[in-house]
C-alpha cells in the first residue's frame, strides 16, 4: 500500500474479502478491539482489519495479497502472550493486518500407534490435550493459558509450562510443520517422523520465531503414553541450594518419572495463604523455601517410589519436612498454591516481573544476588521468587513496598530489570526463558545477544522475509 | 585460489601453516590418505592439505584464510560417516582442504548440578561417555562408531543410534554451540540452558547441516542421571504388526524406563547365528520376528517391571515367547545378536542397504510391501530387515541371492533403492533416517524434498555461505 488513500485501502480490503470471504474478515472497530489489545492492557495497536482464513489455501492467498500491497502481517493465535508479540503496531511500520489462526481449528489426524497428532494451528491447547486423552495418549504441553492459547502461538513462542522437565519445550514436541512463507508459498514439512536427516531441518526456523518468518497453519506433534500413576508432594527445604541438591537426589532416586520440580519461596506462600481464599499452608511449621514435586508414570507405582524417596531424604537430612498428597484433590490443593502466586501478588500490589533462566547450578547464587539487587534499588520491596527449578527457570518478581506509591514503584521497573537481566547473563543465563522477545525485550535482544548472533538473526530474517512484512517491529527494532 | 599455479598453492599453504603451525598442517600424501578415503572405500577424494587447528581462534583464522582464497573447506571429525559427507572432492568444486576437528579435543566443563557437559568438537564420543560416567552422569548418545566418531561430526549429522527412543537424536541433546561461520566470524551460543527464548534458535541451523553452513568447534550437551537398574529381554512375536502392538503395550506397561525397542527378522538372526562364532538363538523354538527390548532407570526395579509386563503379555497372547537376561553378560549376548547383523550380512555376500524411516504405524506395511518389491526386482534375494522400531527407523537390506554374481546384484542397487525410497516416501517416511545426505543422496534430496523445501534450503545456504566454501558439493548438486 504505497499511499494511505481511502480508495487504495478500500481496494485492499475488497481483495482481502475476496480471499477469506466475509465470514473471515473483520473491520468493525468493536469486534477488532480485543485483537488489538494485549490481555493485561500493556499494549494497544492498530490494524486495517483482521483476516481469519479457513484453509491453508486461503491463508496463502492472504499472505500473497498483503505481500503485493506491502501490508504487514501480525499473526495471532489466542492472544495470550506476555511480550506484545501478537499486537499490531501500524505506525511506524506502515499499515498492518492481524492474521488470525482461529478458524484453522481442525484436528487433522491422531495416529495412536505412531504417537502423533496433526492439527491446524488455531486449535486451542486444551482441545488438543482432550483429544489425546480420549485416545489414551498424552499431549504434554500444559500452561496457565491452555484454555485459550492456540497451537500455532505455542509453536511460534516455543511455549514452556509445567511439564518441560520431562517432556521438553514446544520445540521438542514438534515433528512437522506447515507454514506460509512471506511470499505466500506453502512449505509443507508435515511429517510425523522421529528420525529424518534429509537436509536442513527447516521447521526449526519457525519454532520460536514469534511469527517473524512465516505463518504456521498446521503441525504434527509428539504424543506420549497417558500417565496412570501420579504422586505429588510439598516439601520444606532450608535454601535454594538445598533444593538444587534435592533435585539431583530426586533424579537419582525416583528416576525418569519426575515431571515437575517447582521452587517456591516462603514469601510467595505467605502471599497465597493470606490473599487467596481456601489456600492454607500444608505443613505445621514454617520453612524458608518449598519444593512442589510431582511424579507421573505410564506404569503404576509412582506414589510408593516418592514415599520411599522422601523417607530416605528425611532421615538423611536432605529435607526438613514434607507431605505427600493422599488424593487427587489434595494434589490439586498443592498445585493451587503454586498456580495462585501471580494472582496473590496482584492482590498485594504492583509487581515488577522477570522471566529469567540460569544453569540449575547457579540458581541459588542468582536468587541470593538478585535479592540483594532488589533491596538495594527498591528498599522494602518484597522479593517473590519461584519457578521451574528443574529447568533453571526462575520467575523473579518484586512487589510494591508498603507505603510506596504504585507509580514510583513501577518507575523502578527499567533500572531493576536492567540489573536482574545483567545478573542472569553474567551467570550464563537468559533474559527471557519462556515468554520471548516480542515488542517488550527488543533492546535486551540487541544488548545481550548482539554481535555475530544478532547479525545472523538479521541475515535469516532478510533471507526469508526480504520485504519485512511478517510481524514488523517485533524482535528487531523498527529502524532495521 | 583463482588459478592453480604452484606458486599460488605454495603461498596458500604457507599462509595455512602460519595459522595452525606445522603440527596442525598435513600435506604429505601418505598421512593425508586415510582422511581422503571413506572407511568402506566407497568414496575417495583429493585435497590440497588437511588443517587441524588447536583452538577456536586458529579455526577461525583458517576459515578466513580459505574464504579469502576461495578454497573450499571440508569439515571432518572421525570420518565414520556413511554418505561421503566428510570426503573432499577437489573437482569440479575447485581446490579444497580438509578441516579436521581432531586437535580440538578438550572437555571444557562438566556441570553435575546443571546436568551439562561442554566440550570441544574433536572429542571422541566414547571419551565423553566416560567423562560423564565418572561424574555419575549419562551422556546418552551411543552408536557403533562411538570409539572413533567425534562430537562435532555427531552434531553435524544429527546422529541417532540405539538410545533415541528415550533420549532423542543428537539435536535433542545439544543446548549450545560454538561455530565458525563461512566468513570466519565466531558464533558463540555456548549456553547450558533448558529454556531460552531470545530470538531465533541459531544452533538449530548447524545441527544436521553436514558441515555446509559452518565449522562447529564446541558444544554444550545435556547429561542425564546414570541408570542404576537395567533389564534386557529377547522376545518372539508373530509379525511386525504384532511388534508394533507390543510396543504400545510396553509404553503403557513399563513406562518411561523403556530405552530400546529393536525389531529383528528371523532371517537376520539366522545369518548371525550361522556366521558369527559364539552367537546362538536364545529361544528353543524358531519364530518369524523378534524384539530386543531394554529398560533402564535411575531408580531401581527395572527387572521386576519387565518380568511382570512380559508375564502378562505371554498370558494374553501378545507375545509368543521370550527370555529376560539374568546377568549383564547375558544382556550383552543378546545385544551381540543385534550388533552383529551388519557383519553377518557382509559374510553372507554383497548387500544393498537402506536407512529409511516411516511412521511407527506404517512399519508393518512398509516391510510387507518392501519385501515384495525386493523379490520382484531381485528374485531369490534375502531380505534382512531390522532396526529401531520405536523410532520408525528400519534398516531394510537385501543380500545377494545364491548363484547370482556380485556385480550383477550390486547393479540392482539404484533401481531397488528408487522403489524402496519411493515406498517410504509414499508412507510418509524418509529416505535417510540417520545417515544424512552427504554426496550419496543428493538426487534423492532434490526428488523427495524438492519444491518449496529445497528452495528454502538453498536460500539458507546462500544467506550463510554466499560463496559456497563450506563442504562444497554436499547436500546440493555441484552445479547449484
């Protein structure tokens, strides 16, 4: 779209309607609104329209049409991201549309013997989990937004979640992809093979690329045996260092059945117990740190393995105290403590949040030094640290000190994050473990992944999307 | 090197010597010979020299020097590949050198708590396995050439082997890489993180790229808990279809401890028992197909789990017969039957070999139809089918019929492979599961991965290596 005249815009929209039908085109401001707004309200964008193709061919036609009119394309799934990656920003990048995967919502094939599921990109994660379970199989990706996030978004952000320890990130679960390239060509590498060494593994380019290299329309994913036995425990430990030692002991003691190993600080538990109704401390005595551990196995016996392991750890002093869930509902109560931390933090005031990872061996040092940084920069702030210890992924958050103004506290976000991210990097870590870069962390990407790394990313971007129409202004600064 | 004058060549070699020292440069024909020859004698190449840098900086200097003289670079590790990918072919691609990783043979770091190992690319696989075991950790990659193949080659070929079912291919084991790009720049993404969503996952480009996009100098790899209990069994089944059903039952019945599930035909067992001294049929009665199954767990109890599972399968008819190894040496005897199939085939005459994969659900159909193809094209040929059923990876081989001339039989390789590869592709499979493309399967790559897929591979190649100096004439035809 070389100029912004109403006539040209109208021609462009007519062409779009011809490609997706009226059912697939949204230009009405009210209907568009939720697709232009990040769910926490941190980002608000603008777009000419939203196109929702109902087939791969329609999606390809939309991309070709946009490419021929130099209109940017912002891929969107469930719009549950945390870094503004799915929000259109029509200025300064020029006109854009939102390209929604929502009508590509069909499960194409479930192959029980091959342990694979092939589905269109707009399938909601919970729908895929349910379809797998109905076929006595497990689709292991699980995260807070699973009721609304979509497969294509999960792949584009290389989603993590609570089962990464055992089953890996989304990248590890994808065997094949179908993608519309930025010129509208369809790349079909929708294969369901565990071994295939035939040239470059092209699907890897699009996993975690945040929609900047193409639009994912379908994927073939791994399935696993459905766990038949499960055991969950809440454990008290002295320190993050003790939690790291206990993790290695658990790897040895309970074997491959370990699926979750979550670290939770006393501060985080206190917030949940005080703020969320029906939540209570599972142990009689307070401890400084906790671990929520879960075993799952397709074979029976998870509970006895966990109980034996914990008895041995209690007697050897690797553990202060602990309780094993005696029922599913008790296990759910323990998980509720973990899942309500974010909500409890919100109730307790404003928060400054980080999604960092470090090698597991540096988690204790990171938390200790990070806490000192927090108290130095924001005296009196509450440090709420928790996360997926088995992945080295720590959500390191600060909560508003009593008596400090909300705005004054939030003004500390940038200087605090700068120090916390620099600390993670110093320890060999990452400034974005799960959430990605999107619009939020462009400066961090340039700072911490600069030099040969950023130069090569830009070379890949130029090779696949020379006109820069896929998700403009994400990952890289708009001026690039 | 714009012309071949002796003076220019000598200047080039002097410059190379200045970069790697005399200890790092080989020009002597006898010393070069084993590095120009594929170990089975199928490929023989030519090169100006072999450079073996002793550091990342030296490797980068060599690549820059070659780039500035338009001399091609053929990366080489242990030279154990099966598709000619590590062999230099100075014509028609112009002058080349072999760039050996062998002097980059240092283990840089082993982080027990983080379950990671960082090592230079020239480390031999067995050396890494031993270092991990000494630290009570498992480096799970295991394959026949482990006594001489090297880490860099394992990564460049995305090596598979016998533990893929549980631990994945090499791609799944790599967390970080250091690579010399084709212009001599060093890309260091040597991070040991399980979660890191900061832009494109650049390391994926180089894993399985067969040295065509850069020279790998070091890697950070995942380690796992060392298994403490192990159980191995030899099972008799009626058919490949029965083996596939038993596989699903085993996934459910013995859980995540399943590490190997190998399918072996009666024909293959007969060859081994007849040809290899000390090998005998573990069961009293003959059966048409066998499965070698192994469980390993960092927690105890693998043997009792396997025994209980097999008892249930015997009584339900999922299994004809079976024997569980009562000792490590019995387990080794069972594995010897599997590992000696290739050797036994060689003793029985010439062979036509395929390394295909199909979805697990299509394995039975593939073997049935493939066998008909074999007998149609080469009447009387012996079909020797075996492989990693849990990965859908079947080594589908034909042995010389009695009375047929060796040369006449080998002349059937191309027409047989064409039909077998086409069959694998028809069933959603791959013409190269583990071994790669190299020089051997360039035509297959163009035929079966053509269109948008091959075009995108070429775009990536041009973006990273515009002058085509990295492993020229591999993956793509020389004319490209």
